[in-house]
C-alpha cells in the first residue's frame, strides 16, 4: 500500500491536485472536509454535531475526526493506497494516524506540502465562493480558517519533517505544471 498526505492551507489546491493523483495512481481519496459536508447535507447525527463548527471555520474536535477517518479507512480494505486530504490537521491527529497505520503494518509514504502564500489563498477562495456557496468561504470565516491553520495545522509539518517525509511543491502556477512536480515526488517514493 502507498499512502500519501496532501498538505497545505485552505485554498492551496489540495482537492484539485487530489483528483489528478487519484486518476493517475489509482489511490482512494479521503477528504475529511468532504465527509463532514456529506454528513451535514444528509443531516446525520455527526452532521448535526459538526454543522456549526464548519460554518464557523473552526476545527472539528480530534476525537470525532479521528474516529470518522479510521472508520472510512477500515471500510476500504482492498485499495492500493490512500490519499489523505485535509487530514491530519493537528499533531494529535498525525500521531493517531501513524499509530493506526502501524497497527496494520502500514505507514505514510509521502507528505506533499502545497506551498501557497496568503494573498493567493484569499483571491482563490473569493473566486471559489462565487460558485461553491460554501458558508465557510465567507471572508470573515476564511480568516478564522487561516487562523486555525497557522495556530494548529502548521505544526503537522515539523512532525513529518522529523520523519523525513515532506516534499514541498510550489502551489502557484499552472495546474498541470504543479501536477508534474507532484508526480515526480510520488514516483520517487512509490
Ligand atoms: P479547506 O478548503 O479549508 O482546506 P476542507 O474542505 O478540507 O477545507 O475542510 C472544511 C472544514 O471541515 C474545516 O474548516 C474544518 O471545520 C473541518 N475539517 C476538515 N478536516 C478536518 C480535520 N482533519 N480536523 C478538524 N476539522 C476538520
């Protein structure tokens, strides 16, 4: 199994690049953001619990997120590997994921860091909101999400750097050019 984490701030292009990675490398995509939005639109118990948290641009508590993620991984035993998109977003999530995979004799093979500056993020999300209608794409909610990223999520990077797993890719430029850099990082670690 080959397991990849795609890492970066909101609006870095994780979803866009994930789609291309899935197509080329045939990995299963797990986006915790998409999963939460699915629960919310289906009005499940979990959806009810997290609806306001997402709308406010805050992180969902680790225990809820980790349980949901582990269930999803367990439900797909026959895949070639996973691409984790939007997870882990905190160091405890990263530690939980390592433990969980280790128990299965698996590991994270690569962490792809999509590097994008804050100006670009704000521009992209303002554009995206015109079509996405996502409540958390509002300017004030976006500030909160960027805050959460720099206070909690950024620390996931040194966690994986100490394991020598991070490859940084410039997330600004043409989608296909970025994907080419991503492909070579994957080819080097697969
Ligand atoms: P973005 O485009 O900001 O990267 P996502 O679609 O990945 O957004 O996530 C949207 C929201 O879902 C986050 O702002 C957060 O509320 C919640 N969420 C997603 N993944 C996680 C996670 N790993 N831990 C906590 N909350 C999460």
